[in-house]
C-alpha cells in the first residue's frame, strides 16, 4: 500500500467486507477463504496508477474514491431484446449475463453441451473438487485479476474432453441493464480444453446504462496438446463504462489459439491478453481493431510469452481514432533463452481521422534466444488524400469515400474469419461506428 | 459543353495555370499536348475539383453550370470523368466494390435508384471483356500490384462503366503496349458521340492516329499557346516544341 505508483484501494477492501455475505457461494467456506486470499493479494499493491509502466496510457484515477454497489437485477428484459444482442444464424448454446449475474431465464444450453458448459456458481455447488482445482493458482496474476476473483458474481466454465470438438460456436452475452443499481459487474470464466478438443466462443459486451459502470470480465484458459480455441469479442459498452477484460492463456504442444476483438464502446476499455506458449509448435493469433472518438479510449495490452522452442505467434491490431479519441497498443513479446526457432510477429497500424485524436503504440521485444524470427511494425498515419480524391472523382461523397477507406483499413483484421455471420457482425459494427462520425 | 475562361490556378502558393482559355463543344474530341510541367495535369485536376488546386481567377462552366462551386463527387455526378495520369492504389477495396459504390453514388446524385446487382454484374463483365481485362482483376484491390499498363486499362474500364458526358484522359496512352493502345483507343472511340466530349492529354501522335482529334492545343507555361487541327500534332511530332518558340526545358 505504501507504493506511490498505486492508488489507495482501501475503499475496495471495505466494499468487499460489506458485500461478502451476499456474493454467490457466500455460504461455501473454502470459496470464502479463496476470495479473502485474492483480496489480500490485490491489496498488496492495489489499483495501478499511470506511473506503472503497463498502465501509462490508461489512468484508473477515476476509481480512486468511487463507492461501489452490487446487487442482482430483478428486472425483466424482453427475450426479443436478448435476441437482438445475439448473432443471427448461429444455433449453439447461449449464456446470458445480466449485470454480472448469469441469467437462468435467458441462458439456453444445448443438451449436448450440458456436461461441458456450466455457470461458475453451479460448478462450485455441484462439483466443488473441480472448482477448487480451477481456483487453485493465481499467485502470478495481476492485482486487478485477483480483485475480480475476490468479488466475482458469476462466470462460465467450459471444460472440453479429449478430442471433442464443438459443432457450433457458443455465444456469451454480457449485458448491463438500464435498471440496475450495481455499478461494478464482475465475471470470471474458465476454459479448459483437453487434448485434441476444440471450441469457438463469441462474446458480446453491451450496456445501456448511462451511469458509470466498472466491468471486469476475466478469463483463465488452458489448451492441452493439439487443442484449439477461437474467441470472438465485441465490445460496445455505453459511454460511461470502464471495461476491462484480462485473459491468461496457457498453450501446450501444437495447440492453436485465435483471438479477435473489436472495441468500439466504453469510456475506457482495457483488453489484456497474456498467452504463454508452454508446449512446442503452439500457434497463437491475436487480431483486433479499436475505434474511438468523443473522449473514449482503448488500450490493448498483450504479453506473449514464448517459453519453449518452435512456437509461432502473430498479432495484428488496427486503430481508428476520430475526434477526441485515444488509443494505446502495447505489445510485449518475451522469448525465453530456450525458445529457439520462435517466430513472433506483431503489427499495429493506426489511422488518425482528426488532429485531436491520439494513438500510442509501443512494441516491446524481450528476446533472450538467438535463433528467432521476430518482426514488429507500428505506424500512425492519416487518411491517404490521393485515395480520397480518387474515390471522390468517381462520385463517392466525402463521407462515403472516407468510410470505404477506413473500412478497408479495419477489415484487414477480420477478413479471414471463417464464421460468416461473425465476420458480418464485425463489419456492421464498424460501419455503424463510422456512420456516426462527421 | 465545357467553357474555361481566363483560368488561374495555384498549388501551394505557386502559380501553375496563368490565364487559360478553352472551349469544348458536344461531339468534339480535343487533344492537349505540351512539355513536361506545363500544367496539363493541373488543368485536369482543376476541372475535376481536386482539393489544394486553388482557382484564383477565371471560371469553368460545364453545360451552363458553374462547376467551381461543386465538390469533386458532384462534378462526377454531373458527368465529368478524369482518367488519371497516375491511378491511385487503394488497398483493401476491391475493384468490384469500388465500381459498385461509384455507379450507385452517381445514380444517387442524379436521383436514380441503385443499380440491381445482376445488372451491375452483367455490365461490368461486358465492359471488362470489351477492354480485354481479365475478370480476375475485378476482384483484386483497386490498382494494387497492377502494372502501369493494367492501371491505365482499369481507368478505361471505369470510364466505360460510369459512361461520363465529358472525360479528361490524362496520358492514358502512356505505359501501354501496342495492342493495349489499340484496345484503349477503341474504347475511347466508343465513347465518342454527338452528346459527349473528350479531352485527351498526350505526348504522342500514335494515340491520335487512332483517336483522331477535332482540335489540338499546345499548353505551355500555364497557357494555351497554340491551337489547330490534327495537323498541328503531326507538325509537333516532327519538329518538336521549339518551332513554337517553346524551350522544352523551361515549361
Ligand atoms: N504541390 C505542388 N507544389 C508546387 N508545385 C507543384 C505542385 N504540384 C505540381 N506542381 C508543379 O506544377 C507544374 C505543372 O505540373 P503538372 O503536373 O500539371 O504538369 P504536366 O503538364 O501534367 O506535366 P507532365 O507532362 O510531366 O505530366 C510542375 O512544374 C509541377 O512541379
Ligand atoms: Mg501530367
């Protein structure tokens, strides 16, 4: 607590004490102890301030003296509304969180998925041993990850058996309602895919509430040998939301992890992806776009750890910053001494549409092996005026010409998505965002 | 159709066009020749409304309308087309989508409905075939990785698709091989009609052998210094600009 680089976080300790009894699983002794331990670990440092290197572009000062309230929402939402948050044409299981709590009403888990997909609280109740194992080891996770573990109100657990491949993508909807009094929504998810197994997950974050909201949605992922996982995220939170998503991924031999994200909403969004390649020939692809204007800021922080030889990783991020928008991409690549023949690539390009916008890009390569291929590129540029005139000379008005160019710039990230309705959703959201500009 | 009077154009504070006059009637083909740096491309940009080309004096009327007040896209909507000397590469935008957006933007400007997808496909296939362009190129990003000649041919496909009333073709013949030149020239000739007009900017007589102009002008140092019929081009080809008292090194 004495560390001046962190904000005083005692108010979160009192918040924890106040809501502890009402948290899901509050009557389960081991879980309570687990939560307390996590809280302690969080308090060892607290909320990182802008002087902490990883947080230099995102100031969490707004959390300093906020008071927090958490309650389960009772209001009913229309099924038809939930449908509008879903991706049309997909038939798989759907898990719906409303204000941080899993909604039994709207969640629909397909018969064939029942044994693999469950709510975190159900798992704690029905299979405490498995739950304990999942909650086992988070000593090395960040302070905020521990905070979320202490305060989580729900989450999903996906446990896939050997060689089982899900036929349909699972949709996860994180919705913040208008009616809720909660201003802190915290979910924690676990995904474990056994060797040869595979899954696809689509996560959609939407909020309607115009008041301040702090959302944390963290995920712990383990991919065994030959396993594969694709995650597609859409973040379109309301303009007062602080959105944080932190994901740890342990990747074993020949496993394959792909992550696509689009950030267009929230006041501040922070996406942290921390894959560790612990098995040979693992492959990781991170792709994302962030679009910001009007005081909104997005911060993508990746930490790729190549611990063993012959792994490949590729990161492609595109930022579009309009009037009053801000972004940061920090891509840290660590290649351990033994991780020879690693191939790690990283590219971040940013397009500034207005002089008041700001884009930060900070690649950081920590390479201790000598026989590796690591490439990185970061650019910040403006729209190509010659291309703009070319399009206008063919009849497109300024706005349409600009939209076409920006869409081309962004869509590079989503071009090779195989699930067509998902690719369409990315494009539609990006187009809508552009449409709202000047 | 097009009437340019006393046109003065500045780029980055530098005077490029210095009192240019040009009148083109419907049904006519005009050719402009002139040394490098004379201001030919500048004229084409001024007609099409490129930003940064400041008109400090003079006027351009198109079909009786003062077009200097119109944005580039509005001029396209009015029926003006520019074949670029250096066509621009647009990564990530396919030729197909680009043309669809262009056609429908122009139709929208004219208060017409969007073109049906099937009609569009039919049209584009027909035009690509006429100009002997490989249909695969329509799927590729606009001009990205195209050879110099392919880019010029792509300009012609766009012209054919958009069916303009008045076209400026800025050195469309440069970089074309002998067969391509003939194909492009045929394309230009197809666009000739009593209701339309074309201004070709070129350095070479060989294009004018195929596309025989009604008038030939010489642009030098920001002005039209001589006008004549097709014979003028022949004369220049033989004797160079020096006979007109123009120093080729000082445009
Ligand atoms: N942005 C600019 N700033 C200053 N001068 C410019 C600028 N753009 C063009 N010019 C100058 O204007 C003059 C006319 O250029 P323009 O491109 O119109 O010539 P051109 O007649 O088309 O030549 P070419 O036959 O080589 O195509 C040139 O001297 C050129 O250097
Ligand atoms: Mg020129």
